[in-house]
């Protein structure tokens, strides 16, 4: 489904991603693990068209994304839950959700998906007329996830969905990711909580200073001594 082929990405003269290649198969949850500054967010931003690779290719369902602009990438089925949620603070919850469907023109489908999101996220239905900025951190994260689902994605890129949340809310976010995946939507997950990420993922990649240094199935990574020492508390 999603294939990253030897991408290199620069910020000016600084190379942030150094020849990264990996795949996300249809229906999988794939985790990208690594310390802050390793290049994980840059990879997600490159996939969704917010940045351009200096070299390399990004393919999704036989379409080359790195030659497309961001709105067209959304249209082919790539949703993005950005780092730090980034909801539209002064807009209502419902208007935020409708903004998630801005590339769509099927009014009946948008209405149906809006109601489905309210079923999956009942707190958002209760708060639909409130400004998004008035929500708690966990509620804003739910809104960001629901907004991404409004584009009717085949894959969702999630950037640190549990950061800054309480343990109880972390568990809720993990359940939501599982529910999203159970609907047939693939997930590419960047997450500082490595234990949670590996619990959710089928496969993972460890990134250090812009390079993939370890790869494997969930259990392989969970039992890897280097991963346990660096990311799972020994």
C-alpha cells in the first residue's frame, strides 16, 4: 500500500532523513520509534506532501505522492493527525470536523461520516458547538483524529497521539487507534510511548539520526535488547 523508497529530506543544508525505506501493508499498524529529532515527524510530513524529499520516492496504491500536492494526497486517501493536535482553536468542534472533509463533494457521505464520528467519539457530539480551543488536551486529540477520518482515508499518519496526556487518556487513545484499524484503515504511528506503540503495531522501525537502524515484527522489537534498553525502560 504505502512504500517509501530511499528518501532523503533536508532543512536547508541539514539532512534530516538519510535514505529511509519501508512499507506499510494494507490493514497494518506500523510504528516508527526513535528519540526526538530522529526524523520521524519529517517522514510523516514528507508522505503527506507538507515537505518534499530531496531524493527518493513515496508511493501509495501505485500513485507517486512525492510528485503531488498536499490536497491531492488527501484525496487519494492519506489522512494526517499532526503533532500537537493543531485543531482550529477558534472554530467549533463540528466546523473542525467538516474542515476535515474539505476535499470531498459528496454531501450525503460527509453527513454520514460526521454522524459516525459522533458515534465513535460521543464527547465530541456533546461538545460540537464549543470552540475547539476550549476542549481538554485529550478531547482535542480525539478531535484531531476524528477530523482526519473525515477525509475518508485508507491510511492515517499519526504523530505522537498520546503526548502530554494522562495514563487514562493514553489508554483511550490506544483503544481508538485499534478501532480505526479494525475498520480496515492502515495506521503509520509515530509515538514516544514505545510500549504502547509496540502493543498496537504489527511491525516497527527504529530511527536514529535520520536512519533506520532496527526493523522487525512487534515481538522481535519488544524482545530486542537494544530496543528494551533505549525505549522500554530496560
